[in-house]
């Protein structure tokens, strides 16, 4: 494994157990040697599910399979393999997915069509399906409710650390647990990028409610991060609800009893998303870009992502260069409304611009000192409305080139 990112958290968090969820991780040898690369999750009968998948026009067969499974809103298991994306593999790739689902169904005594499949890794190589299917029975025999760390570790590709987040909350008077894992390090951009996220709760919630809750959370987390602006073939975020908490029925995602759960789900997804950025390939700086004064929240997010995806901005940050002019240039291509007479840009809490001019008496020294650190704050107010959003990114260093120039070798 590569050296752990300098922006990584201190360690993997203690996640609350989720009744109705059992996990097992193991090695199939499909690509990696000497490490786990396969995850099996068994879900209680009656589990509901919602999901968001990549908008890529070359979406991989596992994504297409899981989209079909999501239509019923029911799930009984999840299989994830790392190292081979099974993308752009034609009919043989689709056959691999179906074979994987049948193998898991046989091992768990479930219906294949209720099993979610996810893959991540190299594009364009047909998996050695026998390695995956041969490993599944062994995983089924070792399922446990506390293997979160191993599960998160098994789905890594270029990730330097396993990613997990959890929370305990309530729906009405009923305690509810949420635990999630994710992977992602490069090819990270909105519309799900090359990332996988799997979040589990013991709440009892119908699939349509889960769908609205997940889409809200995704917009504020996974669709608000970027490492390099590239979108992949394979990403998805899935939310599973086992129903084991036994809370009262909730049929509307706006029900006031769901407020604590909504906040907790947002927090878990946000935590996972920020960990992905902190593991950005070659990253040395974690960057938060706060946009206010936009025409809407969506417009603010698009403005922030335009700045976050600018190679000129990202390389300036890598060099600790307080080149605010690159932010101005990036703002000019957003396509969103901006009042240049009211535009303000700040870094590290120091206001730099006021309209189309530098702030009188501007001193770059504290800004340069802020940019020399590893936690960067940029604030932009575009002066046209009340929309605001925060997006997260990282700097662009030569380390990114080193990782991606020889990814297949």
C-alpha cells in the first residue's frame, strides 16, 4: 500500500453495530496479491434500499445490474470486488455480474436479483470470475456484525486508508444506528466519480423515503467533492435499511420525526466524502471552498466546483501561492450569475478583493502563511442572491501524476 495520506484521520473510527447487517472480507486474488479485495454483506430479510449511481455514458455492468435491483427497493446482500472495474467488458462483463449474484444467492440462500453488485479498479479487463465466485462461500461462512474496518479496507484501490463513519440517532423515541464505508482517491468529481459508498441503518423506512433522504445527503457530500474532475464508470452510493430498529412507520421524508435521522445521515455521508478528498491522489492540502451570494444552492455548488476543478487554482495551492487571480479566472467560466462589482474573495479569513479591486492595504503575508498549511479555507461571495454551498477539494501535485502514470503496471 502507498504511504498513508498526510491528510488522513488518526485511525479507523469505532462504528456502531447495525442490526441485520453482517459482513465478511477476504482475498480472491483477482488482481491484488496478499490483501483482501472482496466484500460480502448479508442483509436481513425485508431490507429496503436506495441508491445513486454514476451518470457516465459508459457505466459498467455492475452499475447497470444494481440500477435494475434498485427498481424494486429491496436488497438481500451486497458483493464488492476491488482491482477490476468490470467496465467496458461487453456481454462477458454482464455475464460476470450475473454469475457473481448467483454465487452469492446460493451461499446465502437468497434471490440473485436482490443482490447489489459493485466493482472498482482497472477498466477494460474481463474479471477472472471463478476467483470471485470460489471465494464467496468462504466469506459467507465468516460473516460477522463488527467487520467494518476489514470491509472498508477490502474495497480500496489506490486509497491509502480505509474510510468509515457512523452515528447513533433517533426516529421518534426509537434509537437508530447508521454506519457507512467508502472508497475513493482519484477520478473524483460530481455525479459520483470513481467512488463507492455503502451506508447501513437499522431504521425501518420505505425505499421512496430512503431515496429522497439519500439524494439530499449525496448532493451535500459526494456530489460536493472533487479531486481531479474526472468521472468514472463504476461509482455508486447505496443506503440500506434493515428495519430492525422497530421505529414507527414514516411515509414522508419531510416528517419532523425524521429530522435527527436526516441530520445524522448528512453527517455520515459528509464525513465519508471529506475522507475521500483527504485521500486524494498525491494530495498534501485539504481545501474547503465556501460560496455565498449565489442565485441558488445549486448555483453556489456549481461555482465552487468550477473553482475546485481548476488545475491552475489547484497547482497554485500546491505551491502555497496566494494567486487569487486564478480564482477570478475560474469564476469567469462558471456560467452562473456573478456581480463583479460585489464580488469578494477571502483566503484563510483574510479578505482579498472588494468588487473588482484589491482591498485597500491588502497584505499577502497572512494569506501566504495560511496557504503554507495543510487545511485551506477559501470564501467567495458572488453578490447576486442568497444561495450558498461548500465544496471540498485538494491540491494537485506531482504525486497525482506518479500514481496515475503507471496505474496498470
